[in-house]
């Protein structure tokens, strides 16, 4: 089992959470402040089986890339930083998960 922590831009968090829920992943949303993305953040927490980690990470990657592309197309400005981060993802091992 792994714990996926995704610190995401608050502007895309709701849509990303919907994507993850649609794929039957359970998520918890936490308001967070910090310097990872240097703006308002949401931390999405999800406990997943080892074989599901790649699906979660790929879902986050695909969604953030889609949002970057939409932003570039909407602004139609070459000065938009295409490498701008919308998410920082951590995958941590879980020794044990207990539900009460």
C-alpha cells in the first residue's frame, strides 16, 4: 500500500478530485499553504494499493497537462511558462492502514 500526496494548484483541485473519484479512488482534500507551487494549494491524499499508484499518478499528470494546454490556448501568449507546475506528487510507503 502507498500514500499518494498531491499538492495541486487550488484552481484545478476540484476537477482533479472529480477525475480521481470517477476512477473509484478515495481521496481527502486538505487546504494547504506552502512554497511548493507558490500560490494557493490543495493537498489531495489517497491511500492506494501498490498496483494502482501508476494509475493515480498518470491521472494527475494527464489532468495537469490538459489544464496547462487550456491555459496556453486561452491566453494565446508565448510567454506562458509551459513548464509551470500545477502539481507536486509524493508517493510514500504505508506500513499499515487501520480503519475504525
